C-alpha cells in the first residue's frame, strides 16, 4: 500500500522518469549457510518488484544487488554468523568463491546511479554490482 501511495503522489507530471529501486542481494538467487531467512525475504521482494514492473509500465523497476558493502550488517555477519565459512569469508576483504571484495557505500551507489542515468535496463531487471557491463 505504501508503494501505491508514493506512486500516486509522484505522478508523471511531477517526475518525467520514475524509477523504483529494490536493494537486493546475491542471497536472493544463491543459497548460503546461516542466511536462509534473509534470502527468503530478498527473493520475495525481487518477485514483488518484478510484478510491479509488469503492472505499471510508466515506471522503471530495478532490483540492484550492491555487492558486499562495508556496513554494520556486514560486520555483524562477519562476527556472529553461526557458519564458520561465512564468518571467514566476511572477515577477509578480498574476493573468494563466497564473498567478493568489500565495497564502500559510495562505490556501489555510484555504479547504481550510472545504471539509472543510462536507463538501458529492462524494467524488472536484476543487476549486481559485479555483473559485466553490456
């Protein structure tokens, strides 16, 4: 309901180009130990926003996966995950099979804004920070 209220308030007269960005995660499409509940939430949100994309063609919907970002959540996972492999992966700052190089919030937001500015993605698309640019 909140989304509907926002979309009603921000009409095309107010903003010519309307974007909705869902911040998602790799865990929405790939399983990781100790992150199951988080994964389910992210996967459900991606499905919701894919539906929104087909329900309203006057907005562009992007599910953006920012990669591992240096945030409080990242630190909590590194210290408190019940899975030792996840703790180890989130403790190191280099790329591995489970975890890519940790990014700053600025790094990932700049890339997300580039995708929005270029406006070349299909509404409802899922783009990860580490996806190859096309």
